[in-house]
């Protein structure tokens, strides 16, 4: 279980508990958090679950696998803290993580 | 006007298998898809990636699955209307009248929406002013390359489309290739070619930059691009091309009077009919309690939706359930009757 904070582009913040093993994307979808579309359902094929991970958390995450950076090329305004939230698996280590959501996903 | 029993919207795996199910119960159908090829997400997003959960097929690629489905529906000689999109629907007496953006018209007693998460459209620049120049000096695909002759063209993107056009246009235009990071994901040979062209002074490569603004009243005069470190660079350019892949948009389906739950269409699980009589939704686009977005679930949904169409197409007949193994009717339709 980890507490995850999703901050919408407007600044509206949502903090929820997400079960270990789910992804940060699934946590958002299951809790109806706006701003993450996840069109492809988590197969790293659409770049519509793009988030900006807060700097202090970014370096603690497992590195991107092949393909994630390629998909991020297609995301809306990616930056160096961009990740696809479908690739971030929740574990106790993520307790307190904060992700900012882009203005839009597409 | 094309007269048919069912119009299938979407030529992905679920739409294809639904064509099969319509065919074996003796209904005619036509298929419309926005892409220029058959296969939907399987072909557009993951043609080479493996799929492991199609029943009885331990492993296949998106392309193989598509080809097998095409083979399976061959006996029905179905017409596919590719590169087209259903725009408007209206009800007339007991039929649906359907119009596409290319102006094709269909009359059908049912519509089956197997539209995935919508139709594929190019991803666009986020910079607001781009809309003003879109189709004139900002493009997301190239239809007429002659307009770029002797002009400056700024190409954004890191995939094959961006690289291929940078190479192609470098013959007759001043090309700038701009990408958000140093690595290009396109084919290695294209990356090498572009780097060679850079050495020869035929292409200028600018990495870690993204578009930040466009200037110009009626025509583009210059663009500002922003580096990762925040620095802004001004570039004089005539044209801007963006190649950021495709995104799925529900598009006109939103205007068909269907109930929607976020981007999904709620259906009943007996026939996968929507709130509109004679309109069915199957595959990723539909939702119901327990919905799982698997291709195999879409196959089941298509089988039931096809049968749901029967009462609209043949109101005076009763559909008799038959097995393909033993039914002479089905075998005749499949052209396999011994």
C-alpha cells in the first residue's frame, strides 16, 4: 500500500491509497482521477497516462524500460521528469509519491 | 447508397470476427475504418509485438492475428471502406442512414460499433497558434511535397516519419530536424542517413528542443523552440511539420445520441446493444459490469451482437442456433460444404 498524490494541471490534488502491485495509472483510473486517459490499457502503446514525477521521487523509481522513452516522444509536452504511469508499479517504497498531471493527454 | 444489413464501424480484430459471426448467420455487412489498412490497434500500435492470450494460439503477433482473421472472413467477400470515417447517422423508418466523411452513404438496419478507443488521428502540437496555420503551413502528414521546394521546413519528431521526411525533403529544401532528446527511435539506417546529411550540411539537427511558439500574421515567419535547459532559439521557417504518432479520438461517435461513460459506451450483455435501438457496441469501446478489455472478450461480444442484429435485419424470421461443425447452412455460407 502506498499513498499517492496526483496533482491535476489546474492544481487540484488527490491523495489516495493504492494497493501494491497495481500501477500508478491503475490507481488513478480505479479512483476516477481525471487527467489520466490510459487509452491502451497499460500496454505502453499510447502515451496517454503521462505524468511528471516530482524530482525527489523521480530518481528513486526503477529506470525506464526499452520503449517507454520512445512512447514519451509522443506525449503532450514531455520533460525530463516524465514517465508513463502504467510503467510505475506501486510498492511500499513509493509511499508518499507525488505526480503532476499534464495539461492534457493528447 | 449502399444497402446492407449491418454497418460495422472499425476493422480491428473484434470488428473482423464480428463480420464472421454476421456471415455465418447469413447477414450482409460493410465495414468502415479510419485507417488505411485492416487490423486496428493490432496493426497500428503493435504489429510486431506478441499476443499470448488468444484462445488456442499460444503466441502470435498483431499482424498475424489480423491476417488470420482476414483469411477466416474471406468467404463472405466483405467490402472494406478504409481511410474513411462515419460522420453522421440518422434513423429513417426502421433503418439507419449512415454518411461518411468521404460522402459514402449506407442504409442498414443495425450498426455495430467496434471502434476500439476511437479513430486514429495525428497527435498535434500543443502550441495554440498552430491551429491557425494547420493545413496551410503546419502539417501532420505530407500530401504534396512540391510546396516545400526551396523553402525552410522545420520537422519535429524522432520516429521514422520525421526521419524519412527529413531525408526526402533535404533534396530540395532547407531542412531542420528538431527532437526532444538526442536519441531517435526510427530505423537505424535512417538515423545514420540523417546524421550523414547533417555532416554534409543538408539537414540541421536540433535536439532537446520542443516547439514553444509560432510567429507570423497570415504566414509563419519564425518559430521559437525551447531547449531542455530553458533557452529559447528563434528559427526562421516557412513550414512546420509534426510527426508525433497517432492518438485515438472518439470523434463523431460522441454525437450519435449514445449514452457514454467516460470514453466508453454502456451496453447490455445479452446483445451488446446500446441505448439506441439497432446500435451495438463491442470490443474496447463498450462497457458493462465486469468488462475486461481482452480481444477474446471482444470476440464473444461480437458473436452476441451479430445475433442481436438478426431481429432488425430479418424481423419475420427466427434465428435458429446452429453449430458450424454440423450446419449445412453455415457450411454453405463458408463455401466448405462437402
